């Protein structure tokens, strides 16, 4: 019977060895599989900021395109950001932005064939895109908030 996290935290985390030391999980024996992960996050901002983004009137340029590229680049380099992540060759990375009254919902979909999941790549893509939006809009909106970053879907075939 599996012990609870409270009783023995080392049994639950695959990134810890029997002595509690950090380790990269060995996935060498796992078969390659088609994988997909989808994550989303929010940039909550003022309605005037949303209008300026839609009308491409932010002084720094095409903010959404830059944020999209930042998210794709970050997904490809996730193992450099997250210490124990495996470096993965991604086959597809797509970011989209949907406007709502309270802000922008950022969605990332990542696909690859490999031995391990893509959830960290999707979450990293959303995070980098949100940070880029924040950076490029901070001059016009000092009250922006990044939040609600979460994994929506993880699949393997």
C-alpha cells in the first residue's frame, strides 16, 4: 500500500532518490510515443490595455507576435529553465491569445514524439508569453497581474 505524502514524501516524488537527493528520472527504457500537452494562463489587465493590444497601439510594436515567439522559444528550451526536465525535440508549438473583459487568456499546445510528457513545456510557454506581454505593456498598465497558469490536457498515444 502506498504511503501518504505526509508519511513518506520520498516515495511520492520521482525526482528524489531513496536518500532524498535530486535526480533526473531515467526514461531510457520507455518507448517513444506521440504526446501532447495544453496549458493556459492569464494576463489580467485594464480594458484600455486590451484595446491598445487589439489595435496594435503599444509603442513596443506587435506585442502578440513577440509574446507568441517568446512562448515557442521558451517551450523549446524548457530543460534549461527547469533543472530536472529532459531536453525534448518538439514537433509542434502553438500559442494563441483570446481577449476577455478582464484580460487575455494565453493557451499553448505542444506536440512531440518522445519518452516523457510535455506538460512543463506547455506551462513554460504560457509563462514566457505572459511575461513578455507584461514586459511590453508595463508602460501603459502598472496594475497587470499574471495568474491562473495551469495544465489543461496531457495526452499520449
